[in-house]
C-alpha cells in the first residue's frame, strides 16, 4: 500500500493549458457573440500596423479593446481619450496573456451629451488658437463672377442654390461634389475647400470669388462631419471668402465659427453671395438720379456765381478804348515836347559857355609861370646844395678836430698820471685805457658821414639840397645831386619813383 503507483486515480479530469484557453474563448464568443459596451475611452494607442488598442472603463471596471486595421475605415468616428462611446463588437480572449478583450467593429458617441461635450472642448481649443477671431473674417465680394459650392451633387441643397442665384442675378457655379455625412466625409469636405483655395488665378480651372459650404438639416450625428477639426481648420485657412450654410437655422456647427459669414440655410447663403439684380438696378437708378440732381444743383450754383462775378466786372472794351485814347494823347504831347526841350537845353548850354573863361589862355599863362619857376629853381638849387655840403663838411671837420684835441688832452693827462704811478700797474691801466679809446674812436668813426661815403655810399639830395631817402620821393626827370667821399656829381632821374618800377639815373 506504500507504492505510489498503486494510488487510486481521482475523478477530476485533466486539461492542458491550450485546452482551457480554447474552452474559455469558445465560451466567451458563444455567450457574447455580439455586444454593445458603453464606457470611456482610455489608454488609446495607434500602432504603425494600423491597429488601434484602447480600454473602456466605467466607475467599477476596465475592459481592453482592439480595432483591427480592416475595421478602422468602417468605425464611424475617430476615437479619442476621455470620450464616452458605445462600442459594438464581440468578446474574445487572448490566450498568451490569459486576458479577454472586446474586438470592436463599430463605435459611436454615447448620446448627445458626449457629442456636445466633445464639440465644446474642440471649440474652446480652436478659439484659443485664434481661428474664430473677428479680425480674420474677410468681406464678401459685391458681385462675384464665379461661385464655388461644396456639397452633395444629389441633394436638394445644390438645386436651391442654383434656383436662388438664377432668380437674383445669374452667375456661374462651380460644384465640388462631396459626401456630407458618414465615414470619410470630413476629409473629403476639407480636401474640397483646400482644393478650391489652391486653384491659381487665371488657370485652366477658374478660381471662385466666393465659396459656399452647404448641407441640409439632420441630427447632431449627421452634422458631425462639419464639427471635425480638419474641416474647421480648412475653412479658417481658406483665402477665398467662405459662407457656411450647414443644417437649418437652429443648427450650429464649428465650421460656422471659422467661416467668414454664416447663413441659416443654403438658400440664404446664395442670397448672401449674390445681390438681387432688381435691387442693384434700383440702387443704380437712385444713385444716377441723385448724381444728376447734384450735377444740376452744382451747375446752377456755378452759373449764379458767374453771373454775380460778371456784374462786378468793369466794362473792359470801354476801359481799353479810354486807355488807347490816353496813350495817343501822351504820344502826341511827347512828340511835341522833345524838340522844345532840346532847344531849351541848347540855349542854356550856349549861355553857360559865354560865361566861362578862356581856358587855352589860362593854361598858357600857368605853363609860362611853371617854366619861370623851374628856371629859378634850377639856378638856386646848385648854390644851396654847395652851401649845405660845405656846412656839413665844416661840421664834420670841426667835430673831428675837437675829438682829436680832446683825445690829445686826455692822452697828455694820462701820461702825466702814469708818470706819477709805478710802471707795472700803469702799463695795465694804459692798455685798458688804450683799448677803451680805440673803441670810442671806432664808434665815432662809424657815425661820421665821411666814413659812410668812403665805404661806397652816396648822399642823394634834390635840387634844393633836401636829402632823399626813398625812391617814391623822386619824380620822373627830377634833377638830383650825388655827394661822394671826394666830391659832388649832378644827375637826372629817368622813369618813375614807384618801388616796383625803379628809376635810372643819368649822370
């Protein structure tokens, strides 16, 4: 009984791990073949393979979920963290991790409250970026030549727009057909807006002057394509003035905030885009009438002002005639007055000429007196020069003789003094006195006029004996006396005495 091989086998069946996992999977898929689960999306991850992994949670539990790549395009919405949704799919297990998960085939927002909360959160975020600012709004053109329309080609919206434009003012319409709800509608609408905006001006496809994005009425879920961020950003970035006409008058979507103008209905959008032809004609007629009236009033006012100015002007022909007559009269009087004036001035000149002295006689007498005085001066000047020279010589001789007598007396006095003193100091004092005497004699000789004349200079005087020290004092042809150390010589100046034109002496 102690041999373990002899232990009795129990009644509990034995399974492998794979068998248990497969049984659990079959049980889950069999009992929960197709379910709808409501919860908040969390832990959302998009993998490069295209699959989407996330979790749904509520207050008490959390369920893993997955959207395979093949089902993403049919999902119906773009899942985001924090959004409450209702996911439709089947429960299955993942054996490698011993976990179960919801394989989602379709997903929708959990009621209108969740949709509105998501729309409001997106509106606040885009408003914070400035996409809804009034300063970004562009004015609509007055009369567009081409109107672009983004809507479905099979709905009643495009027919309403065409009818309204044809009724008000026929204009060309360029339609870009797009789906307005369902999977991929938001991307198609955004691409249409961007495509219109990218059309070049003057290209093969004309560029619209105004753009209308329109859709008929519907539920909040039907209008969700116009609440998507990609559509709102495309509308805000569009450089063509854009009119939003989505839903009925009470419906509001995020594209309404980004558009330049919001219309309550597609028909109202067409009325905004194009003015009524009758209204334009009425305005034109009214403006023309006002313009004609203003021109008439202005013409009448100018005519009245011209009449007043005309009454204030003088009679120009009469003024010209009077001036012409006065001119003829003055010309005649001037023609008669000039000869009489000439005769009167000639008589006055003759009378004045009779009272004048005989100018040639006066000039002859003055010339004779000048010759006489010149002859007298010519006779007196040499004697005067000789007397002055003799006096100068005598004064120089007297000065030199006095100096010699004074020097001899001083020399005798010095000899007598030297005789009374000893020879040695006397010789020194004698040399000193001789040196002082020689200095005084040299200075005396330097100031002597005769010494100056002996050095080659000459004393120039005029005919009266007055010394001449400047060339300007010598006139042309003046008689001069030149005193040298050994005698006198007469001379006559040749030329003017100006410094720049020195005269020459003719001995």
